[in-house]
């Protein structure tokens, strides 16, 4: 299930409860254009009565369609009902930026993680910690690229780490510089 599908499903089920969305979820999987467009049409014009999850889905769908989404994200962040929702908003922004390999996303992932810590169980904490450590190894820049799925980003981060001679979390140790064969 893509991030926008998960958010849309939560919006349909629990319109005013952002706690149904896990903080360790990944909400920046590439979304097919038709799906993102249909969701925006279903949401209609953003108004003051729009549920928080609907605003989150709007941000994700706008990003998928490469429409301006920063103002919608700022509204989402400002209207966050609690610290958990603030953390989720920061994490989603970071994910959307990192999925496009933009360096600015790491700062939002870090802020989101810091805000999320009080709301995470041990498993969720470790999932985010490990994911963010791996994503920090991605070659990121200032120019946006097509969004990539999480699996591709983590694989690319693993390759980048190996090429730099650093061990990958849960992977093999760094190559021995004395090894001229392998």
C-alpha cells in the first residue's frame, strides 16, 4: 500500500485521528498520477473543515503530481493536533524530499525523529533509527530527481556506503585495504 493509499484509508476510517498512521511508516512511495489526481478531486478544495489526514493526503498527492505542496505542508504542520502529528508531518516532508534525493530532506527526517521519540515503541524507534542512518548515506543534492521507492533508496544508500568503504547497518564490514584480490 502506497503512502497516499494508507493516508487516504486512515482519513476514510478515522477522519480526525492522526494516531492511526504509524510514525515508522514510509509515506513517500511514488504514487501513480491517476491515483494522486483522483485523491485530490475526492478531497475537493482545501477548507477549514478538512480533516488532518486529508490535509496529509493532499500534501502527498500534490508532491506526486509535482504541484506546489509547501504551503499545504505548512498548513498541515500548523494544524497538527499534537506532538505526534507534528512528528508525522516532519517525517513525511523529509521522506518526500529524500525520495527525490534532495539534501534538505535529512534535516526534516532528523527533526521528525526527535519529535517522534516520545511517541515510539522500541520497534518503531529502531525502524526509524536504522532507516534514517541508511538514508543519510544517500548521495543527495540540490536538484530534484524523480521520486524513488524506499527499497531503491535503501539499496542505493547501501551501494554508496560500500563504495565509500563504510559498513552498512546489518551488512558486511568495510573492505580490507590490504586485500588486493577481492
